[in-house]
C-alpha cells in the first residue's frame, strides 16, 4: 500500500488546473491544493471566498436564531389568540406609566443572571397581562431566552390532568410539569387568586414559588389581589416569598380593556 506522504507528494507534483474567473468579482480565482485530494479549481478568489464564508456564517446564525425563537414561542404560552398581539409597541401610549416603564426596563435588562421578578396587582382591566406577555415576547424574540406564561387556573388544570387514570390521556407527569415550571428561565403566573383555593392548590403553588425562590430563578406574577389579600387567601409563606423575590407594583390606569375594546385587546 502506498504511503500517505508519497500520495501527498505525488499529488503536489501534478500540474495545477488553470485559474477560473471568480463568480463574485470576475477576477482570477487561482486553484487550491487540498491535502490528499489534490488540486481543485475555485469558484471564488481568496478575498471573495472569505466574504462568502462570513455571509454563510451570518445566514446560518440567523437561521438558528429564527429556529430558536420559533421553538421558544411554541412552548411559551403567549401565542394564543389575543396574547400573540400583546407587545410593548401595542400597549396604548396614553396608558403608559410607572408599571409600563418598569416592565420594559426589566425586559431590556433581563439576562441569565437576573434573580428578581415582578408582582403586578390592580383591578381587572388595567393591563397587567399585556405587560407580562410583552416581557415574555421581548425575552424570546430579542434575547432568545425562554419564558413560560400560564394562567394560574390553567396551571392547576394541567397538573390535575396528569392524574388521569387512562395513561393515554396523560401528556406529562406531575413531576415533569413541576420541573418545567420550576426550571424555565422566566416563569409568568397570570391572574393569581382567580382559582378556587384548597390545601392542594396552596401546596402546589408554594412548591413552585419556593423552589424558584431557593434557586434564585425569577418569576412574574399578576393578580387582582394585593399581597395582603393573597396572604389571607393562601398563607403568609406564599405572599412572603413573592415579596422577597419580586418588586411590587400597583398598575394604576383606566379600565384599559374597556377603552381598547375596539382593538380586541385583552388585559387582566
């Protein structure tokens, strides 16, 4: 069997093919010697080949970015109906105030190192949900950071469905769901306090919030109730965890939902 070094030397001594014209600039594109393979004609001259390589790398990065955003949006919970139209840009300027500014700054400054969250409370219709969804969309679309948005009533419904006796109807296990809610980079619990309260509800809610508090993973909560009212509805442990992990803001506004009825806006 012919030795590798002899093969390389033999191919190097073979005559090089003629130069071609660069497909990009029309200048001479000299042939290139490729180890073992031998001489090969080139489609581009060296300067253009480098430009094309960088363009292809940029195109691949954009493809990966688009794919990542699409994947995160699919599992985020913010693509349902009216939620998909909730962004900072679509939030009515005349209703923008301290809560809006705080939410936008939070989204712009969010990073994997962020540990604190936000608690928005007010009467129904002030725009809390819109702000929370806008944060999630900004993180996913601008930073490619995953965020999970879920109404609290749906959270408990999903968990209850894992108890179905018919295994074919189970989409996930209880532990799998809890792991999802406790490990996602940002968890948004919408409309806390709207669900029926039971000891089981208290335990599940505390388990999720306490786990994220211990691991210093941020969460955002919206509610029609104050922290004091949540303490009465649930218990002091849950409200104290929220207070310790979140900045608390009352969303003071007109009835945003009613005034934007013509634009099909939905804000809780």
